[in-house]
């Protein structure tokens, strides 16, 4: 991990040095009235926040009023392995199991990774405790801990891709998110090209798209087609989109039609998540469901978390994915009636965040 930038601390030391010659000056007494009108800024801030109505919870928050910049590579991120969620799901595993994680800055278009050594930024990070029965000393207990921030800005690169595997659609070529527990509000966009036939013998080529494909000029999707969805659950391994409408161009745009698709995509194909000033970013662990307060208490509460470890990623961008779906056969029935797409390469590749003796480079 790179050295944290403690700008405010250094500034305080500088001020002390500049005014060190004045420490011998006579002090003046200030009465309570004058003192009450003086304000200042502290590095640490503490707050007590009420829980949602009927929850029986109270929250205590300790916040750093600063900005935390970091850059790191993590070989394996595993949280909440075994335990109660094994019994609830009937399947062993981890709440969070991600291989080869890189935290770095965004690039200029804010949908991909920045330069090696760029900063993943957390604004006003904090530690928060969920307390049950706070008013009763004999039954008061901690039921959850949340590590969060007012906002996160950066890129989380995920996994590895093996270019020697031959077929890029093969799941064995991809390594990354094995399981994920949490809430993700996702903006997605993608382009899929392919070929087929009409009436069984007339060959065609097509390009289909959904969402705002900002960097692809070969399709007809733009800002008006912005697509957002919510992915939420415990130990998720894939994303499912049912009956999603595609804007289709046939013969390079000679014919424009609408198609449909059912998409089932393993999370292992996602090799990067862009966080563009994402609000209320955090990771928590709790023994029961908890509605954590948002950074601004007046904005209410985040979605209910499940037992175990839980990521809160309310504004994730997975943009401009692209894939060649190959030959779909009868294009008329496939595109108008709906074509099932399962585990196709999204065109994402893990970013290079390697320097010195860093691993998985």
C-alpha cells in the first residue's frame, strides 16, 4: 500500500512552525459566551445516529474528516467463509470471494482504469457500530460493524484473463469474482455483434446494443438509452437479465429493428468496476439484517443487508462491454422471439497495476 497522504497533519505542523515564536505571548481569558461563538475543524468526528423506526438499533460513527488515497493489489479477498451462511444456503463457500483485486484511479473517460500507481480515493472514511438495546446496559450489544465512506472514486480491477485458452467465451479463461454478497446499483451498457440467416438461406450480419455505449460508434445506442439495474443477494455468482430489449442494426444499419435477449452472466467475466464518486460506499458485517444509515442521515438508510459480510456499491458502472455472439442461426426467431445468451465474454480485461515486485503481473 502506498503511503497515505496526511495533508492536514502536515499543514498543522507547518502552522505550528510558523507561529512558534508567539507561544510566549500573554493569553487572554475568554468567557463562555465568547467561547460558544468559536468554531473549528477536527480530524476525528463522532456521531450518534438513530436507527430506522422499529429496528431497535442505534448507530455510533467515528469519521475521519479527510481524504484517503490508496493504491493496492490483493491476491485473494475472502470474507465470511463458512459460518451461518453455509447453513442458510446449504452450500459451503464465502460471502465474498474475489481473486486478484487492484484498487487504482479512473481514466479520463471514467469507465476504466487509470495509470499505474494512480489513486483510489475515499472521501471521509468512517467506522460505524450498530448497537441493539442501546438504552439497556444489561442487554446492550453490538450486532454489526460497517466500514464506509461518504464517497469512493476509482477503479477496482478484478481477476485474470488467460489469452492462450483459445475461446474467450470459455469460463475457464476467466478468473475473478467467485462469489459476492451485497447490493449493487449497476449502470450497464453493451454491444453484441453476430450473424445468422433469414428464411433459412439469406445471410445477414447484425449489431445489437443496450444502455449508453459511450465509446462505441458502430451501434445506435446513446445517452437516451441509459440502463440501470439492481443486483442484490448473498453469495451471488452471476447476473441475470430477462427479456432485455436490444436495438438492432442489420446489414450495417440498412435495417433497424428491436430484438430481445435473456442474459445469464457469470460474475467471473467482470474484470473491472468503475466507481465514479460513488456515494455511501462501504463493506459491513452483521449477525442479523441491518439497515445502515446513509452518510447524510437525512437521506435515510441504505438497503437492508443480509447476515454476514456485505458490500454496498450503490453506483457501479460496467460500461461499453462488447462481444461477438457468433452465428445464431435463424435470426428472425432468435432476435424477435428472444435469444438466450449465457456466459459470453464482455470484452473486459483486467487492468495493469503492476510495478516493482507486485504480484499477479
